[in-house]
C-alpha cells in the first residue's frame, strides 16, 4: 500500500480537486471543487483507496459494507473485494415496482453495516442513508469517508453516536499540495481563510425534535391537538384504561384525566356499553382536556374496516378522536377512516415473538407516511420524524407478564426510541392509587422527554 501522501498526489493528477471560483449547489462560492468519481477510472488507485479505508476500520467489527450512492459505490465495491466482506447496495430511489426495496443484496436483521462516503460536507446525505439502512433493521456504528470538507458533517454524525473515520480533511489536502508546490502560498492561504471564515453548517439536533418543533410540521388537526395538550399539561402520557365496566372506566378517566393527553380504549371489552357512557366519557374528556383514542386495531379490507368504524353498536367514527389500525391490508384500507379522525398505524408490536419485523415495520412506515390521515405509528423503535411515535409496553415496576407482554421504562423509550407518547395500562389502572400512579408516569415521561430533547 502506498502512503496517504503519495496516494493523494497520484489522485490529484486524475483531477479530483480543482481550484478557482466555483458556485456550489447551495449557491455559495467556493475556491475549490472536489469530485472523487474519476478515482474509479484508475483500478490501481481505487484499490489503494479501498485498502486505506479498510485500514481506518481495522479495529471495527462489521459484517456488511454499503456505499452512499453514487460516488462511493465503486469504493465500497473495491473494499468488499479486498476484504471479502459482503456488499449491499443502496438505491437512490425505490424501484417503484416489484419489491420496492431500498437495499439490494443479501443481509439479515441486526447485522452491522459500515457505510462508505466519498466527501462529507453537512452530513445530510449520510444521515439519509443511515436512516434507510436502519429501517431495514441493520445496525450502523462506523462510517468511513474519503474527504472531510470541514463543514460540520463529522460533528453531526458523532453527535448522533456514530464513529466517523476520514482519510483526509480538506485542510490536510491543501497542506500536502502546497508542500509539493501544486498550490501557491497565496492560493493555499485563500483556501484556508475560506475554510476558517465559512460558517459551519449548523450542527443539527443531537437528539429529537421537541413537541413545539413537531407542531410546526404536523398538519393533521388531531396531531396538532395532541401536541398542544402535551405542552399545556407537560405530559406525554396516554392511559390505557383496559377495564370492563363503564363505571370503572369513567371513574379512572376522571381520576387520571389531569395527568394525561389521551385515554386509550378497547370499547369492545366494556360489558355494559351504552350511548350514555360515551357521552359521559366525552364530557370528562372535554372537561379534563384529553383525547379519546380507540385502540380498535382494524385489520381487514377497507370495506369491512369502514363498516366496523362507522356502524355496529359502537359507532367509533362518531366519538373517537384517534384510532389504531393495522396496515396488513395495504394502503387503500387506511383511507376509509376519512380525514378527521387521526389514524395511528401499528408498525411494530411490543409482545414476544411478534411478526412485525424490520421489513414489516419499514413497509408500515411507507404506507403511513404517504397516507394523509395517519398521524403516527405504534412502534418499539425510532420512526421518521414526520410520524408521531406511540409506545405501549411501558411499566416502571414490571418487565413483562405471562402472556407475552414486554415492558420498558419511560426513560428507555424516550432515550432509545425517541418516542412521543407513552401508553401505560396496568401500571396505572391496576394500582391501588391510579391518580398518584398516573402522576408518577406523567412526571417520569415528561422528565425523560426533557432529558432527550
Ligand atoms: N398494546 C401493547 N402492545 C402493542 C400494541 C398495543 O401493549 O404492541 I399495538 C396495548 C395493549 C394494552 C396496552 O391495551 O397497550 C398496554 O397495556 P399494559 O401496560 O397493561 O400492558
């Protein structure tokens, strides 16, 4: 392997960096322009480069290599050939037919994938690629880049917890070229000044968006209402009142109403359901300012779901602010709930052995993002920021039950999943003092949110 400096000098001859006055995509003028694509025209240099990049990763453990399209694809391929580590290929856009996969290749859930990028500027395209790769349930820990333009990208990714290795920084490149008289002192100075004077691309959020920020991007009135209540009450708690008599439910709604943003219901378990019960519940919801969230988990073809939603004895469409629905029947089936009820789709379940694996979750997210009436998903891991995340399976004193439920603490779900709303059932209604317990969960949920925002 030739050393870094020699490599750079040879690569320079291919025209990978040019000096002058260039207008970048962003509209700003830059005294240099970098394009590493010509490296693929030299098999010798591409191989050298891949060995340098592999060397940077010598202490890393990974099972797959993935290049950020398109410039890094040949680099990632060369690394794969040199290291015998399998390659996966990320598409720039989904095929729109067939499997609509964004990642091509053979891989399994939880495999660790290293990402390869040619030039890092703000880090935005890497963040997008990381999201795609993580959506497929792969793990990303290490990222290797050839050139850092020193504009905040590395900091952004490090802040998000990734290790970023880079072969060169632009400053280093300038020094080497100057040393070999490929740049005049004046040019080198001009570029250095440009690098120093240029405002860093602002370092993006380390963690998650706040409710205030989410309110600005959420367009569905129910999502907006939910976020407003959360901010007013300093609560992200949804009480799942899974009791079987209307009196018990109304009593719990009254007792926990001040602490919560919504009551989650399974109306079909109420043995004495009546329209009076519904109007009493609506009154409490109005008085205490919380939403009614029917956890019906629709899971049929559109026509049947519509009947279940509007007809029968429950007439859910008449009183529920929000409902849950599976997306198992495809995108069309979700449309039947109309525009005014907030739909929360089931992307991932909390129970042991659930069939909602990474691939299922990715498809559920895709449907949810495209549907105008879906405000978020139920899931046990991160979602794209455009969807609100609802996480059940939260309990501060138990780790599960004998029927497959698996519990996490509020702290964990806010920190690791960036959840927006926790859903707590038995933790509240099965306690001897539901009101005090709801306050404990409200406080724990709010503090965990605050710590991660
Ligand atoms: N619920 C889950 N897990 C899921 C989904 C829904 O627990 O994946 I989708 C519901 C079931 C119950 C409530 O109504 O959330 C959780 O109640 P407990 O906190 O009592 O387990």
